[in-house]
C-alpha cells in the first residue's frame, strides 16, 4: 500500500465515522458502530473505547470490537496510569508501539489484542488539558505507515470527543429534568396528601377515611357540600393518592359555560365544526385519558347536556363536535355539587339515571360551622400557607382564634382563608391578633349570619392563659374601648395603659 492509497482509505473511513456520529442513537451503540467502521474500512482492528467515569475517576471500557472480546458481565476498568489504556489517559498523549508484547505495562486484561501486532492508543479530548477517555486499536501489520495511522486515530478521537460531550450534556439535562420532575411530584403529593388535609373532628375523620379507601380504585366519586368546604381539595387528594397519579388531572367548572361551549370543552371539536373552529381540538375527556377529570358544579348542567354526558360515563366513548368517529377514553370522573340533587331529580331538572351513575361513592363535606373544633388547626395551617406566600413570619394569637370560632362562616374554609389573608395584610408586625381580625372586614351575608356571635361569658381578666396583650384588649372591650375605664379594670393608671397600648401595638377602636 502506498501513501495515496492509505489516504484514500482513511478519507473513506472518516466519512463513514462522521455519518455514524451524526445519527441519533445511544452512545454505546454509536461507539460500537464506529469501531466496526474502523475495522472494516480503516484497517484498525480490535478497537476499544474507554470512557472516564466521573464518579470513580477511572476508565470504563464502554465499547469493544474484535473476535476475542471478553463476554464477562463485569465491565473492565482501568485506573489512570494502569496498563497501556491508563497510561494514555495519565499522559494525555498518544502511545504508539510497533509490537505490543514489548511493552512491560501491557496487562492483556481484555484478552483481545494480538501480542505480535502494533498498538495505538490516543486520548479522547473534552477540552484543553481535559480528557474524557481513550481510543485504542491495532494496525493489521508492522509497516512504515504506523505514525500516519496514529494521527488518523487522533482525528477520529476528536470526533468521538464531541459526541461524548454532547451525550453527557444530554444525560445531565435529563438527570436534572428527572430530579425536577420527582421533586415536583413529591411536592404535589405533599400538598395533596392525607397529611395536608386538616381536621380532627369526627365528620372530617370520616371524610378522610372515605378518601383513603376510594383513592385505591377508579370508582366515580360525587363530592357534596356547601361552597367553600374544600370539594376540589378532596378531588385532588383522591387523584394524587390513586394509581392514576401519574396521569393528568383536569378540572372544569360546568356552571361557567353554556351548553355549546361545554360540549366543545369536554368532547373537543373538528376543524370547521362551527364558526371559529379553525383547528381540530381535543376535549377534556381525551386530554384526561389515563387520569382523572374533575367536574365541578355538575348539578348546574342542562337536562339536554346530561344525556350526552351519561353516554360517556356509561360507555367510555364519545364523538368530537362535528365528527362521526367514536373515540374511546379511560377517565376517572370526580364530580362535585352544592345542589340538592335528590330534589332536582324529583322535580325533573336532573336525570335520575345520571344521578345514579354519578352517585356511586358519595362524600359529604361538612360545613365549617358544623365542626368548629377544627378552626384552630385550620387557622394555623392557613396562616402558615399565607406566610409562605408573603415571604415572612406570621403568627396568630389564641384570642384571635377564639374570635374566629365565634363566627358563623357562611363561606366556610374559603371565607376563613380570605379573612386571615386580609388580617395578615393589616398586621404590620406579623402577629394576627384579635383586634387585627376585627379590622379584617368580616362582613355578614345576611342578618342570620352575624360577624361575631357574642361570647357567652366575658373573658376573665385574671385568667392565667391570657397573655398581656390579650388581657389589655379584653379590658378595653369590656370598657367600650375607653382607656380610663379599662385602666381601672386592670388596676392601672391611664398613663400605664396608654403605654401598654403603644408598646403592644394595639389598634384602638371607635365605638
């Protein structure tokens, strides 16, 4: 072989290598194919690629080509400086041997190389003074072209280095995305787990037990209760603690849309099905395939649409608007309503068959006024939540909680949260006290819902459970917010109580 023939052979080989490296494939598969091309076209036999393991700092043989490649399951490793492969990495430069058997550092750990043939090993560079591995092979004979073959192998190693770097970047990004996904899943499960549901009252404990049981299955659930009791929270808890947790959870307020838009939202539509339908669109049922669909305010849909919804629930199939093609869906339905569905069935505004289809597993959410013993835990939980939103420390006093427990809460937990958020805004020092709660602006929805019911007994000013701030506020309330009268009740002078009001940051009320 003369020089021109060698150059032509190497050029064809380099073209084949570049083609392989340009194709999307797993890194180890790509490296094996490169070694195959070097063997078949480039007269570089028994090729190996050893890549640096970032964790151990050693070399791991990642690809081998040769008839005598070992079949051991345990991968072959080299430390930097160990054997010929390790020597190439340690030196950061090529090693060219006319006869491999003449090198005392040859370990023959791979049981691959011909001891009578030359050996070429070159570093795979990842940057200046940085190396990601070693490429090694054997020329088929000892001739005058050994150095030329070594330089060619260096060119191939540079091409491999770029692919290794790109593959590892992708791996790092994939790892980061996986970690972020797992973190988000843990956060979601934490936010919607059973531990996040607050309430030790008997009615709520019964609800929690029902949720734990029904979450295991794909049974249709109907959540009943007044507005603001946390029906959506229950739906989320069921989904994220069910076998469908890996699938989507979609939500739709059925009362917010008219029938024509509701049908398009749930079932989707074809292009040109109606004015404005410029593209095909999947509905919520298709989008929730394999997961859960939460239908809020299900009691407000019209009788005409109830028939269309019933078919999906019964058969698990539907058609998009403007299409005759049947689409099958696998979706768990969780519905919610604050309406009396039984009365609606009796007066004919709600289909009886749909009622029984939805009411497989009913869960009744008690109103907040029916479980006042849960208000302290709820208040502290919500204050912690608001504190995270505002990025500061918040606390609520016992007297404030006692005031909250005397309110009727027609808006249930939602109204309680709104009240506490307003109170947190009004609190300059981060302490939600009774006077701050009063400033929060609780407003009755009707005369039957007083803002605060009068306490059955006036607070005992000598009660040891009252802190100084609560004791002063209690005295002021008993004195009609007249400082002089409050001072007499506490055995203080007007100057002393004025000083207490100032240092305790008590906002005076005008009656």
